[in-house]
């Protein structure tokens, strides 16, 4: 850097300090007193310093020179403002023009731009000059002096560029530093002036408030002693300053506020807080209480300890008393409103803000704060149908069309209940234009009243429209009022019975004692209920159900009696009809099972009481099913009606004849002393029932089987009597029908045995305790064994071997035959398939099928046929044996099932032929492959010519119809020879073999087959 340039510029910068010294020399008082003059003088001083600086420049060429005028002028604009800077700029510009030279106007431009930039910068940063940062000062300085350097670009190129190359670095180094130094001195001066001004302002404000303000002020020590107090505080507390300075503030603090004040004061002494506020009461000199709002602050020392405490007190006594009065009034109002159970609402219409009380929230079922936070919540809860009416009522009142808003509506509460509300309100404030400003009102929960009102309306409707006759009587029974149903039912109009005694309706059918007892009950109990006869106006008598209740007065004496009654004549008749239908057989008119059981229960009690006997006869008609099936159900019903009539004619009036159902009847003979009378009745019944029945154009003949049991000889229970009579009846049927039989203990033993047999049989079915034996069927002509009959065997673990003749009938009676038959068929089919697969031998196995299976097998037929298909068995493998009685029963679907067997290739054998209702037509109709001659014909074929002739006829007939014949029960050679001579195809019996297990049958007839020798 050129030292020739540096020295003059540094000398210029030093002269700038004169500005600060001159500014400090002039008293501040004069600055404030002569503000405009002082600013002009400042401008002249700055201009003079600027001219002085310009007198010692660094000269580059004649008329082109540099000095620090830009610094002083920009500083003037920044710190002294527009007027002083304008004066300085004018003075320095005139001086520069007087000097002249080549850079005259560039110098003037530098002067003007420097002062202007300073003024503009001050315009935006005036409030921060006391705290202006060094970074901002340097930014300001560089801005001013870069602009200054740019002015030199207006010089000729031969002068400008060399000049800028020489002065740019010194200027941008020295001038910003000088600007910064000068700014720091002036800003410090400004800062001191600001602080002094603030101190003066604070002092002025404190003194003005301390001495003449409306706030009581006190300075105390940490011991709470008054150090200094202002007049306002003395006036508030009614003590003189001298009196207060001898006291502490705790001495006159209200006792109830001491603890709270002491707690906060202690927190301030500990340094937890620096100030606090609270409402505090003082007891003044005359004993009254003054309410103040106290603000307390402290002055701390170097170690943060409190040195002094200053407190300000505002007298709020009038406000506190007013608040207390308002609070008391509000509490009284709330008490009145709560006791009146009213919800209150206050609507600021202009701001659309509604305040509601706690009762309103209770009605809606929500929190009061939540209700007031949402002004729409109440209106939204109004039932949708009622809301338009409510809004219309409110709007009409606001417009001044109605004296008040009053509306009843329903409210959906938050607990999902509907309440009835009476909403009343009135505008209480309007503006100058008559616009409503405020509206207040109340909510009243009238739900209970509405319910009572609706109940009364409903009661009136019920009273007037009830189908029950109603009347109100006085305590003596005189009619006061009646409803319409009363007039309809009795025939009396209201004016005809009013003031008449209720005995007007009495009926002689009730009897004098009845009315005496009824009236006594009413007087003693206040009510009565029951059935009674009553007479209409036209004299007609009818049955009513009457209820009488008494209404007492406040003293508990009878005041009114209310009578309700309904005509139950039809109901009684219907009940009697229902009772009869429930207890009597609709066809015969005899008592049914229900009535019989009631009668037997009564008869048992009577027999026990009188120690006598009675007999129970159980009757079942013989051959009734045949009559019903052949002549039809209508004729069957006529027969049953006639049977009931004949039975009643055979017994005494004291005896009972009942129909249990179907063709079963019972007769109860009461007070029977010996068996002779019972048997005489039984024989008479047998005789009468056996007489012909003329049924239209047809005549039918039946008989009856009777079982007799005696009470208490055979049983002491009704169930036991019926069971024993039933067992005796079945014994009579087994003995040939058309007879009677007494119950014997052996029947009961057999029944128990049969029951145990059924239980064991069910267990046997579950456990598969059965086994199949096979009896060969021999071709009589060749002795070959190609057929066998599968016969079931049951070996019981305790009973041993149980005969099929014993358990098969039981299985048929219980329905177990279906499961057993299914098992037999499956085992036989699998055995046939096994012999064919293992030994290559085709053996046709015959399986017996019970009529019960035909009736109850359901879908088992399809299962059988599918099994045969799976095992690839045709008619050569399995043959189904049926009895000829099945061919007569069309109800079992015999035709369809036999056709299904035929389509599946299964052959059918007709078992026990000749013992039933044989019909050549049925033999011709069905596809039968084999006829089996019953062993009752075979047994005597060699000795009885008739049996021989019958067998020969069966064989010839079967062959003519394309059937083959199997003779059962062949036991002798003679029988075999006769059958062979008659042309019989097959024989089966003990002559050839007893039924044997599958293994023995296989070894004997299949593994090493031998022809059965026929002698």
C-alpha cells in the first residue's frame, strides 16, 4: 500500500473524532431546549469538520483528490438525521465547487450520495441505532464507499482506471474502519442517552404514581416492616404514614389470608419466584375490611438475596362486595331454580351464544360444560318432527309477533330416552332498531305430567271403548256412572241405571248366600272377583266374570267402588266343549284315555276309603282291521259307534266304558264283591259283540278279546292295572280270541322275561353276537347240493343258545328285525361270493325276509342291490325267501320291490306255501322262482293220502307256472321217495343235514363234494 496515500487518509480519519468531542461538549439540556437550532448548529459543525478534512486531502492530480468527507457525511445521515446532514452536505458541496478542478462534479456527487445513503439507512434502522451491530456498520460503510468509487468511473479512462487501481484498497480498508469506530462511539453515546431517558421516565412515572396515583404503594424489608408508604395506601388503610411505619403488614392482614400470603412471600425469599399477585384483605384502623388486589416484587442483591420488597395495592372493596352480592343472588337464584327443577337458558342473540344451567344438562343427560360448548346440541336433540314448530315459535317471538315463546316438544336425551319439555322464553333486551339482543327462558321436564295426561286420556278411551262393562258405584252400591259396554251388555242405558242400586242386575240363580258372602268380602277386603249369574233388562240370564275394587278416601274410608264385568257365557260353553273334546272320544262319545285316568284315580281313592274292589276290563276287537280294510273306514266308524252302544248296555250306570283309541276299549266295574259278577258282565259283552253288525248293505261279524285285572289284588297303581289288563287281553288273543282271561302273575313274569330278552337282543345287534348256519338244499333227482338256506343262530353269554323261534318274533315286534335281516343278507352274500372266489363253486344261499322288513326297511333295498352289484352276485348267488301273506299286502310296495329283485337278477322263493291265504292269481302276477312246501304237509306225506295229494297238486301247479318246488322238513327216506315220485325238485331237512356252520358246510359239501345218496 502507498504510504503517500495512507498518511493523509489516516490524518483525515483522526479529525473525525472531533465530531464526537464537540457533540459531548454541548449540554444535553440545551439540546432539548433549542431542538431546531441545535440541529442546525450540529449540521454546521459537521459541515465545518468536513471542510477541514477536505483542506488536507491526498491529491492525485490537480482537481482530483481524496479525503474522508464520505465517512463524516454518511455518519451524519445515519446518526443525526436529515436536517443536520442537509446543512453539512450544502456546506461541503459549496466548498468543493469553490476548489474546482477536473473532478468537481464527481466530488459533489460523492458528497450528496454519502449523506443520502446515511439518511435512507437511518429511516429504516432508527430505533436500533443504540444497539446497531458491527456487521451492519461494515455493510453500511462498504455500501457508501463502493458507491463513492463508482463515481470515479465518470473520469476519462486514462485517469479513472489508474486512479481506482491505486486508491481502491486503501479506501476500502481505512474508510470502513473509520466508519465503524465513529459509529461505535456515537452508538454508545446514544445508548447512554436512551438509558438516561428511560431512567428519567421511570423515575418520573414512579414519583407521579407514588405520590399522586390511585394505587397504594409500599416498600418493606424482608421482615415485612413498612419502610415507605404512599398517601394512597394510608388513605386505603386509614392509618397515617407514621403509624404504618411502626407496623408490619401481617399485623393488619385478615387472618384468613395470612397463610396464603406467607407461603408466597417465603417462595419469593427462597428465590423460587420473583413476584406474585393475590387478592388480599386488610383490617383497617376502624375495624372494617378493605379488599385489595396486591402485586408484590423484590429487589435482589449480588448473592440473589432479597434486599427490598415493593408492593402495589388496588382497592377492590366495592367490586368484591358487588361480586359477593351477585354471587349470593346467583346462588339464591340457582337454589330457587334447582328447587323448582327448572332448566335455564340465556341466549346472546347477536353472538349466537347460549348459556344453560346444570339442570338443563341433567335433562339432556350430558355435562353442562359440553352442553354450553356446543350451542346446537340442545336444538339437534329435539325430535325431528317437533323441531320446525319450535324454531317457528322462537322466530315469531323475536319478530314481535307473540308475547312470549312457549312450546311443548319431545327431546331425545343422550341416554336414548325421550323426554317431554315445556320451553318458555322471552326477549329481555333490544337495540335502538328494535332488534332482539338477548332472550332468556326456562326448560321444564313435563314427561311425568304428559304420561299422566296420556294415561288419563287412555283411561277415558279405555273406559268409553272397552269391551268390558264398567260402572262406578258409591260406597253403598248406588250406580254413579257406566260406560257404553255396560249398556250394550245389560240392555240398560245410563240414565236408566244412574242412582239405582246395583241389585237391579241380581239374578236368583246365584242364591242369597252367594250375595251375602260377596258383600262381606267387599266390606272386609275391599275387593272381590269371580263368576256369577246376572240378569239383563229383558230378563235374560247370563254368566259374567266380575271384578270389584274399592277406592278409599284420605281417611281410608270407602269412597267409590269400581265394577268391571264381561259376558263369559259363550266362553263357559266353549270351555265345556273343549273339556268334553279333551276328555271324551269324538266318535263314540265315550270317555277317552285322559278321562279314564282321572276316573281311575278317583276310583282308587274311593276303593281305599271304602275298602272294596273294582275290576278293569281291557277289550280289543278281533278282526276289526279286516272289516276296516274291506268295507272302508266309514263302515269301521259305524261299527265302533255300535260297539260303544252295546258295551254301555252291558254295564250299570255307575260303571264306566271308555275308548282308548282304535279298536281298544276299557270297562271299569266299581264295587265288585266277587268274580261271578265280573264274569257275568264279560260273558254278556262277548255275546253282544259277537252279534252281527248291519253296516249299510253289508253285514260284519267280529268278536272281542278281554283281559281282566282287579284292584287292589293285581296292582295298586293305575299304570300297573292298565299294563296287567293289557297282558291278560293278549293272553286271551293267544288262546284263540273271543274270550276273556284274568291276569296271572305268570303273565307278568313272561312280560319281564320278554323285556329282558329285548334288552339282550338290542345288545346282541350292537355287539354282532349272531352267527349264520347253512342247511343244504338237495336236488332230489341227482343228490347235488347247489343251494343252501342261511339260518341265524344266537349264542347268549348267560342264556346259552337262544332259539330263533324265541327271538325272531320279538325282533319283529321291536323293529330290530330290520337290522338283523340286513346283517344276515350281507353275511350270506359275502359268504356266497367268498365260496365262489376261494373254491370256484356257485352256491345259491336263500335268505328269509320278514314282512316287517318289507314295511320298514326304507332305503335298505337299494343298499342290498348295490352290495350284490359290488360282489358281482346274481340270482345264482342269493335267493330271497318271502311268505305268501306278503303278496296280499299292497301297502308294503311288494310289487315294486319284487320287480327290483327281478331286474337285479335275484331269485325269489315263496316260503311256507299252503299255510296262508294262497291265491293262484297272485302266483301268476308275481315273478316267483321257487315254491317251498311247508313241513306240515311233508311230515305225513308217506302216511296221509290227503297230504300226499296236496303235495302232488302243488308240484304240478308250480311246474305249470314255471316254478320249481322245494319240500321242507324231509326227515325219512319214505318221505323223500314220495316227493321224488311226485316230481319234487329239491328237498331240505334233517334227512340230509342239520344247519351247520360255514366251515363245516364248506368241508362237507364244497371242498370234496359228494352226492347225497338217496335210497
